[in-house]
C-alpha cells in the first residue's frame, strides 16, 4: 500500500516524499541537537522525529513484505537497499536504548540522507560514470600521489633545516603538499627559500592541471553516459515503430543515434502553420492531430513535419498532441543524411508527402551499386 502511494507520487511532478521527509527530519534534528531547549519545543521536535522514523520503519516493513511476496526476501536482505532501510531505522532507537542522550542519539538521523541516494537517479549515473572512467581517474589519482610525495620530499630537503617545525619531517611536509596541490593554501606553512618557492609554484600549477584533468574526465563520462542512455531509449522506440521495419539493423542504429526523444503533454502544439520547420517527427507513442479539413489523426508509427523539409521550409498545418505522446525528432540535416543512406525510407516519406500534397523537392539518394556500374 505505502509502496503504491510512493510509486504514484514518483509518477507525478511533486517532490519525492523521501526528499520532503528527510528534509523535515534533518531540520528537526538540527534544531533538536542544541542543548537546553524549552520543554514544549523539544517535545514537538521529538514528535516530528519519531514520525519520520515511523515512516521509514513502515517503509522497511513494506519493502520486506513485497520482497517476501515476490520470493526474493533473501536477495532483498543482502541488498544495499535493505542496509539503507535498516540504517534509517535502527541506530537512533539502539542509541537511546544504550543510554545515549536524546539530542546526541538523534544525530544518527543524518543517516536518513542515504534514503535520498535511492530516489536520486543522478547519483546512480554518477556511480556509473565513476565505474566507466575508473582507468583514467586512477591514472590521475596516481599522478596526484606522485606529485604529492615528490613535493613533500623536495620541500623537506630544501626547507627542513630552515623551518624544522613545518617541514622537519615528511608527514609535516605532506600537509603543506596537500594544501598546496589542492590549491587550498591555508598559509600556515609557506616555503621561505627561493628554491622552495620555485617548487611550490610548480606544485600549484600541477594542482590546477590535476583538477582540470579530473573535471574533463568526469564531464566526458557524463556526456558519454547520457549519449548511451538516449541511444538505448531511442533504439527501443525506433525498433517498435512499424514505419522503420523497412530498414536494416545498421540503418536503425544510425537513426537511433540521430534522433532525440521528446515527451509532449496532451494539448501541446508541436508545429504551427506558417512557421519555419527545421525537423520532422515520428510518433513513437500517443496520438496527434493535423488541423487540415477534415482533421487527420496520426498515431504510433506515423510521421509528420516532412513537408516543410521537402517544400518551402514553412509548416503547412498545425499539429497538436491529443494525448500524451512520445515523439522522435529528426533534424533537417540528419533527415537528408538518412534519406541519402536509406533510399527506401526517403521514397516512403516522399510518397506520403506527395499524397498529403506537399513534396516539391526530390531528396538526394545514394545510388545503388548496380546503378553506379551502369
Ligand atoms: P509540415 O508542413 O512540415 O508541418 C505540418 C505537417 O502536417 C506537415 O508537414 C505534414 O507532415 C502534416 N500534414 C499536412 N497535411 C496533412 C494531411 N492532409 N494528412 C496528414 N498529415 C498532413
């Protein structure tokens, strides 16, 4: 029941209940952690905290119950989801039972933050990026450690006698190296010899380089991951659109790479008559209506927006979504490339545009090997 309510919430645009409960709980915990509170305020905060805890306990029970019903209780008990559920519920009561003061025991409520990890899709993506980019990230980490150790040794040699309290040992010099390489620079340890300052300058430059590399690797990883993700989504849609069945797998892959997905709400005006058009659309799910006389409805597998690309460049009609729809958008440049590579696709689109009364241009098509020989 609770699971169903939470799933229904997730489908709406409302903030996740977990995010709301964790935020309320953490605010209550922060205020509660201050000693010497007024009795009424402390009681009110305790009630809020216990209610949050009760929600998480109930959710834990529901997860276990659902897993039991699906015959995967053992798998659930060994999963990270179960650990996160348990960490949200058990530590505070256990601490209270062991005699820890309430305002200290409730600090364990900060473990509720892990709940957010389970409902934040971006975190899963971050995890994937770290896994995918593990090799380059490890190389940069090794570089970081190398510079760190060499910098600490150099400064220990150069400044150890001059500033024994700061650079007298490698661990002491390492503290300076860490603050310098991370460009934090507290200023509590500063080289005073000219050579020491030269080394410090080099270490600072290396620090900037290392962080630049890390940022670049992670940014590339995110771009790659989202490209892969949208390719998989497009692929799933493209291969279920009947119109594309005429394409061989290589063609489908090419189109899946070119297209982007667009979810439109019911009533959205997708193209407006008279406006310039620079893309065409395939309906992967849902229904749209073309405001010609009489109006024409286009459902899954149909396409529209091709007439502007084949004719004057202006939209011949207004097209509106009459139900929530998933569209695959193909930009004009990609449309021409796809048409040149896949004559069957180009012919079908031209034929339909002609039937609708709009094809004035012929698409350039790649000649088949037989045509070339002749
Ligand atoms: P375009 O002119 O780019 O934008 C509006 C689209 O509506 C148009 O391309 C066609 O894809 C579509 N359209 C126009 N007339 C008809 C019709 N009679 N039947 C179906 N679709 C149409």
